[in-house]
């Protein structure tokens, strides 16, 4: 990227931070809505209208539900993405790799008590 270029998506490094499990898959207009269960260690970094990477695909988070053992988040996946990534085969019970947004890591580190 060059200075001044538009950033579309979010900054990721390609590292897997944890494993989630697809809890639900539902048609939602022209897209598919996936609900993913994630561990508590990652849920604190996932926010509605923020970003998360699921199986290497950068997605916008629509909804977050916290629970004692972690929680769930929802993302919508468009038909093109379903056709060219592993998300097209994702069904309830499918394990997926999760990566949190890099900026969320820095915010957490900067605001952590030492």
C-alpha cells in the first residue's frame, strides 16, 4: 500500500489466534449468515461493526453475544465469497480458524494495566 491509498478491509497477519465452531448457518437475503462460537479469550476482541477473520476471510461482525464460556458472533458472507473460500462448505459443527483484528491487539496492549 502507498500512503493515501484507501484501506478496504482490516489489517491481519495471517496467524491463527484460536479456533471457533460454526453454531448456525442461515439464508439472509442475498447472503448467508454464519453464527460462530468463539472462546472467551478471543470474544473480548470481537465487537459489532468491527472486523474478524474467519478461515482467512476478513469479515464485518454484525452481532455479538457474550456468554460465560465465550460467546458467539454473526457475520454475513456474500455469494462470491461463499464460492471461492472454504466458508461455502461451513455448516453447524464446522471448526474454523479465527484471527482478531490487529488494531484490537494494540488497543488491548496500550490499555492493559501493568
